[in-house]
């Protein structure tokens, strides 16, 4: 059971190749704009025809280029939540929700509509038109309209991108609740990694039409498998690593030629070493002899955020006049105030937090 | 003065019938062209617009060639004992052909304005192309289609050159108001010509104002949405 996608779509200057399987848990597709994530959804929904491959939903073949099967979008039983919601402006909220179930008997229609209006807590607004609703309300109506047909798959195409920031977190919570009760396959596309992390247990990362990672969210953030995946999960510190003589140690030319030791051995194809900005900590000098990977550093610049400070440092050479920085470190403001006046700063790159990738 | 009002009835009947015909054909062609992506798009569009650019007498002449005794349509219809030239149907055909480009071009513009995501949403909700047109595309482009219809009606009502060539000026049969005006003023009957002019201005104004009021309400609702 579930959704199997193995397709290729060629354009003049872009080619999309994806192969993945989704079970009943919410599945996230993360990628920058132009990475092909929305195109993947369109192919599943039948709005775009792939060049070749197959799409199978709960043992039902939706598309197969070899046997020339291509079920039209209207027969695929797929709910699609559009980025701009695409609510019909000439229809009321009730009519919008009823749009996909007009073939059902009146009584059943009424029942389903009121059920969905209750779900989205808009019972009193059924007679309003979309332009009389707020962005969050419009989104809820769009979700109700997509779910009222009891689709086997729900495709969510950046559903929060048209909403204000403070509304986003709230709608995220609502969506998580809705998805808990939804029994089909849910695919959530976004370029926002926090959104993906909140909503989906399994996350697939796409870059330039290819899958660069597909794994559980926890693991993905701790051990991104590739450079592109690490970048998309928000890792700020990534560079080339050269294996040193001892096992699990690496020379890192771009970070002042330091030697790091990691908990993870170098595997075939691994070329880069990385660490998340918030995993690097400032320690005092006394720790230098007790811990691995502690280095004296020079602050190049810092950038204050609302809660944290991004500190850019160079490792080692305190005399250098160069502005280039080696590491970006994220520390809480309180901590930064404590240490920023110290004469010498030491950074600690914990061996467990360092990851290697290809 | 005017004593015989038949030109007015003929004009109204002709313009209405011609508008109904162009409404459906124009809309069908407009919708097809709005979705057609082939290479010949420019050329086909050129041919469809031609009746608006060419002098009406040229249209009348071409229609005579098609529907005349030796024309292919004339010959075909003669099999069923139907003649077009110099009958009331000739006024309808002339008016419909001349009004067609206005209907087609304006409606097509309106269809192309409809956001593709509405159409895709309807597809995922189980609608076929035919139902999408009637339930989504047409309601959303209604102000434009209504404007197209008014323009087509106004053009059909004012049609002169092609009508005169194809239908002639047979009083009580094919003589429309514009033709009556022409022959009245040519015959020196200025009072009669003037009376017809007042009538046609009143009718035209009434139709335009009335249809503006009629579409006004819907238009404001949809433009609110667009502005949002």
C-alpha cells in the first residue's frame, strides 16, 4: 500500500528524475525553487505527463509509459492543495467545498460539507465568498475542498507560502492535526526546512531535478548524506576533508589546516566534512588539553539576530589580516555577552557532531 | 416621416439572430484558440480577424462568391431548395460574419485571463474539459464575454456594406435601418433619414446601457477578487 513514483520528465534545459515510495506517514519534499519538487507533484496529480516511468497508487496504475497508461487527472482521486489556494472566486465557501462532490446525492453532499466546515471551524462562513476571507481561512477552505472527495493522496504544494509568518506556525499545527486523522498518503512540498521537519517524519531532498536525500527527519539533520542535502538542511559549515594518518582523523585545509577527529569513519565517496553552526561551542582555555578539536580562534565579524548571534571566526592565525572566515557559529545572546570580552576565544567542534558526506 | 417600421424589426431580428450565432461560434473558436499552441496560431488568428479589417464590401463580395448560384455553399443549399442571396438569412449571415471577429477576439482575451490554477483545481476535483468550461472558465471570464457580446450586437446592428451586397435592399424583407437611412438620404428624403438616425441612436444607447447595468453587478464582484 502507498504511492510508488518512478518517473523521468525531460525539458529542453531541465530534466527531472525521481524514484521514491511513500507510505501512510506524512512525506516531505524539500528543495529550492526550480529543484523540480512542484513538477513531481504535478506529475503525480496528472497535470503534467512524465516523459517516461510509472506511478502506482495503492496497486492502481496511474501512469505507465510502457503500457501507455495515463489516467486523466479527474479520475486519479488525488486531492491537490495549490500554492495560491485556487478557490473559485465566483463560488461561496460551501459551493467551493461542494465542487468536487456534485455527483453525490444532495443529502450526502450537505452532510459532507457541514462535516468539513466543522473540521476547519468555519461553520458560520459557508455563505461567504473567498475574497471575504482572510488568508488563513482561505487556506482552510482549500484544504476542506481537497479532502471532501476522500482522496487517496493529498498533495500539498507549498501551502503556507502565501501566509504571514505568525499565521504559518498556527496553520502548521492545524495541518498536523488534520493529517493525523487523514488515512491516505500525504505529500508535502516546501522550501522551508522547519516546516518540513514539523510536519513530516520522512523527508526527501531534491536538487536540480534529482533526489539528494530521502530518510527520516532526525537522521537527515544529523547526518545529511550529501553536500547539497547538508546545505538545504541549513548547515553553514561545510568544506573538503582529507584523511590523515590516524583513523577517523582529517586534515581540513580550508579551516586553517587543522586536524579534526570525528566519531564517524570515512566512507567510500565521502569528500566533505561539516558541522551545524549551533553545534559549535565556545569553551575556555582549560578545556583545550582535555577535549579533542578545541582551537583558538579570532572573531572576524558578528551578526545579531533576535535571539542568537552569528559569529564568524577564523581558526588559528590570530595575526592574519584576512577577512575571510572559516566557521559560522550560532550562540545565544546571553552566552555571547559572557564571553565576547575574553582575550582569547576557543571553539570546540565535538567529534559526535561532525559529519562526513559526499 | 417614418410610417413603416419594418426596417427596425428586421434590424433587431437580424442583429439578435446574428449575435446568438456569433456568440456560440465565436466563443467555441475563442476557447479553442486560447488553448491551441500549434505553429499556425498566428495565421489562423489572422484569418479569423480578417472580416474586421477588410472593407465590408469585400466581405459582401466574398460571401456572394460563396453563397451565389455558382458558389459551393450556394450549390449545396440549392440541392435542398434553399437560397440565401437576397433573403432575410443573407442579412443574418452578413451581420454574423462581420461581428464575429469582435466576439472572437474579446472572448479569447477574457478566456486567456483566467488563471490556469482554477482549471487545474477543477481537473483534480473530477471535472472534464466541457464542464470546466461551463462551470469555471465562463463564469470567471463573464465580464469579458458579456462585453464581447455587446460589441458583436452593436456591430451587427450597424452592418451596412456586406448586407447591401449579399441581401440587397428589399423593403419589408432585407431592408435594415442602416440601409433605409442610406436610401432615404440618397432619395432626398432627409426627414425620414433623420428620424431613422434618432431611432437607431436610441436603440443602440438603450442596449449598451442596459447590458452595462446587467453585467455591472457580476463584474464588480469578480474585479474585487482580482484586486485581492
